[in-house]
């Protein structure tokens, strides 16, 4: 007898104003299977998992969702969880100020007449931690835990809801290599125990390592379901054409005069009694890409933040832009000197999600686009249209809320809003995190075009192939100090990692 699939999606379709998000998607998820779900940003992945998780209620889409062979019309996320389907989103849904136990049992605390039984809650929370192989004090606040542990807590909470199907959306985007290995081990163990997973990631090597099959979406349609695919096969299916390996790019000419000069930069940690950056000195030349590499907490983001005037506590040292001293007391000082920052958190720090694409593109250049303090509407609109065309931003329209765009298109808006100012130095913090293969290639091309015009780029990234693809020089940081500098000819993943972890 053929086993009934854990999930069956039948001709799913969904339309938003001006955008076809899904079109006729039919897909099965077997019991005890890890199914990869990949596609470029905007391919329909988020819409599909929102339907599966009850965010988009029945009636708002076409088609059917069946769980264990029974058609279900989820009206809410609560309905989906009651049916055994849980979604762990990339933006974790934990309450930082509450304890581990409170978060694991939120909404289903044991007790009577509205009074929580603390002893039973503690026992239940410990049992859930054992499910994900964690040994922690359940009274600890979630805010004291690393992102990797928080990710495991989300999965433990899903297991506590008796979820048989767990959807993981970019689960390792902010995890270290060790945390990623731990998470993959847990997924394999739960799969072998009969749980089913939908695994979404832009990290294609990870998809190949953990997934039994891989479903590929393109432009809202299911274009392939592959077993043991190569990277080239995945990229070709996702984009419709072969994309060259990111490590094969040609590089630019020798840099000219220094744009950025940093001497003995020291930045105090905002909360701990030590320095985030200690005695750092380097230069970035005209037309050059310099990358900051290192483990999480090595000082990469702290360096960029200090250069942009965002240091939360004490900072010392000397920063010069084109030979002129930069005080960098706040971002306004940095912007006035020709410095622009694309932050790691594009949604929280790079965009105004309630505004349209055009407004976000224009916000950094309002001074230039105004007359006597009043924004010149036609000029601002023309500038936004030009930027959107130049960067190939895909949106229902320039008036569409930027929150409705895919991650890759949002990142293009974050970069594009600075281009009207033509910054001398562009600071990029994890510029392609959560961005699909096609959008990543476009961002790489944009960086090369900017440096060809003489702009200087300082890049912080945890993606070593990205660093090797883009950087003329690599500065490897360890515990806030410069561990070593590698020219392009000497830079390899092994050489970078050895410096990053202190292996001579």
C-alpha cells in the first residue's frame, strides 16, 4: 500500500495586485522526508509557506492543502499548528525578555483556572529541550542566548505543538558553522524519527547536504523536483539559464589614491567591558574592494558602524576620507564626507517598510531633490525611475510598499538610495545575506561597476566565496584585532580561516 503523503499541495495559485505569486503548484511532502524549496527571491517560496502555515487563510488562494490525506482549510496559524504544521520563520518569533520555559510553552502553559503550574511547566520545558539536545536552565531569559540556540528553541516549540511537518525558512542565515552542523544533525535525527521538513535556503551546498529532494520554483511555478542535484543543475533550474560560479570573476586594475585611511581605530563594546575593535589600521584605495573577514564577534560590523558614526560608546583613532579628517560623531557627518552604509539588517536599519519604493530610493538625497525645503516631486520621481531601471528592481510599481518586495529587490533599494549621492566610500555589511543566486550576481556586477567609476568599497561578509569573488585585499579580524592581510593572489578559504581562528 502506498503511504499517504504528509502534505499534498494541489494546484495552488495566488495573485497580488500586479503580481502572480503562485500558479498551479502541485507538490507532495512524504512522511520522514526533508524537502528542499529553492528559487530566486520573488519565485513564490514565501507565499507558499504562508499558505502552508495558515498566514494566508483558505479562500485567499486557489487550490487545496491536504494533511495526511485530509483537505484542510486553515483560517489561521493556530489552525495550521493544530493540524501538525509549524513554520519557523527567518525572523525568530521569541519573546527575548521571557524565560526559555515561557517561550517554549507560550499559549499552552499547564495549570488550572488560569493559574500556571510552575513545576509542571519546568518539567515540560526540560523535556522539550531534550528533544533538541539542549541542556539549559529553563529560567534563563531568551535574550541571553545566541541565535543558534534560539533557532533550536523555535524547533523545540514546534515539537511541543506536536508538529509533524516543520517548515524552516533560511534557518542558518545567522548561524556559525558549528551551529549549522548542530542544526543539520538535529534535522536528520528528527527525520529518522518520522518528522517531515520543508527546508528553504539560498545556501545550495546546504540544500544538497540535508535534503532528500529539492523542489524548484521560478516565477510562481514549480519547474522541477530534483533528487541529488548538482549546484549547476539547481542554479539552471532556478534562473532558467546557467550562472557562472561566483569565484570566477575577473578583477579590476591596481587601485589609485587612498579614499579611506584608518589609523589605530579602537571602538568600545556597547555593553561588555572590552573593546570591539582594538588598534586597527588600514586603507582602501580608489576603485578597490577591501573585505573584512573573521568569525562572528570579530569586529567586522563594529568597524563599519564606527566609520559611519554609529559607535555606541567610546571611539578613538583617526579616520580620513580623501585626506580630510572625519569626525564621524554621527551618520550625518559621515554622509557629508561621502560615506554610505548598507547595513546587515536591511529591514530594521536600511529601509522604511511602510513607504513605497520611490520614497525609499529618494530619502538619502532629499536635499538635492528639493527647492527651498520643498521636495521637487517630478525630479524625485524621475530619479527613482532611473535608479529602479538601472538596478532592475522588480516591483508592482514605484508606489508599492517596499515591504512587499523580495529580499533581493529590497537590497537593491538599500544600495540604490545612496547612488544619487555618488558616495566616495560604500560600506557593505553582509550585502547578499538572504539573497538568491540571480540577485547576488546582479549585486556583484553593481559593485564592480561602482569601483570601475572610482568608488571605494569596504565589505564585511561571512561568505568566504563572496569575499574571494569580490575582494582585492582581505583584512582578517580576530577578537577585534587585525590578524593578517591577504592580497588577492594569496587569499584562499583555508588561509582566511587559519587567520580567523588563530591557526599559524
